[in-house]
């Protein structure tokens, strides 16, 4: 198993930036694809961005394209989500998730962190 801990959330004004971190421990982190999911109040959890184990493939939800960048440092067992030009509609709990099987970055995540709150004020 792999354990995931998110950090970096907080309160920011619209147009501001945050960088989320997902620190992993346990198994060899470079064997896992990693995704960042957002869950706004009364909405379903939705994949915002994902990165393959090598870092060569990335996925972004349409609403965050051009504003969010996902990256990873396997030597540090950490995945980052740089969030720029934040909007009030980005307000959500952001969860880091990892998976080891399959090639589709959009599904089948097995391991989850506890989440970090991001609040964007207008």
C-alpha cells in the first residue's frame, strides 16, 4: 500500500495561486499514477488533473486547463498541483489519489489521502 498526505490548501482571493503537495510513503511511489480530485459541497468528487508514473502523460479537466499544472518528483515521493488564476468555483476539498494498475489516468484509483480545503473568495 501507499499512504498519501495532502498539504498546501487554504484561503485565497480570486486570481491568486496555491500549490498543493501530495506526499507519499510506503511502496515505491514511481510505480503509481497519481490524480488530484476536487469535491465541492453537494457535488461529486471529480478528477481535476492526473499524471502518469513516469510523468510523461498528463490529464486536465477542461475547466482547469491553462490554469493548473500537475507535476511530480519521484525522488521526493511527491506530486504537486500548481493552481493559478483561481476562481471561486475552484472552491472544494482537493484529494490526492494513486493507482498502480491500468493505463487510463481517469479511473480506478485505489488509494486516497484525507484531502485539503481550498477556498477562493470573490
